[in-house]
C-alpha cells in the first residue's frame, strides 16, 4: 500500500493583530460565505502546521466552504512570547482584536 503525500504545501500569509502589548499571529484562507475560526491547542505554530499533509488538507477542505481564520495564541508559535500564561481575559481580548481586524463586517463562528 502506498500513501501519496503532498509536498511543498505553502502556508497562507501570516498577519498580526495587536492586543494590548502583544501581537497575535493569524492567517486567513478561503473566501466562503461563513467565517470559521480555529483555535489551535496550547502549542501551535502557524507556518509549521502546514507542513503536515493531513492537517493542511483538512484546513484547505474547511476553507473550501468558509473563510477560515487560524491563529497562534499569545505565547505560542508566531505570536508574541509571554513570561506567564495569559489570563482568560487576555485570551478573549486577543480573540476580539483579531476578529476586529479581519472579520469586522462578518459574523463569526467559533
């Protein structure tokens, strides 16, 4: 049995939203009628996740019917580092800052 692996899957452009004193990294892919935000786990990296073929394929499938927004939480991946875990309030502020930046006129599904 052979498995075909996609090679050279390029990551979407990484942008940044500002939340307080932190920069939050995010990517937008797709142009569907609904907005879908994926909050990755406690350890993620927006550019590296595209190197895993099954993950890239899953995200591209989601983007085929939506405007998919991915982001690195404060203290992870390409977002600004932190000296202590962010509070729930900071995490919500980060999400709101990103939403204001990219989805200002569209409804958000989380």
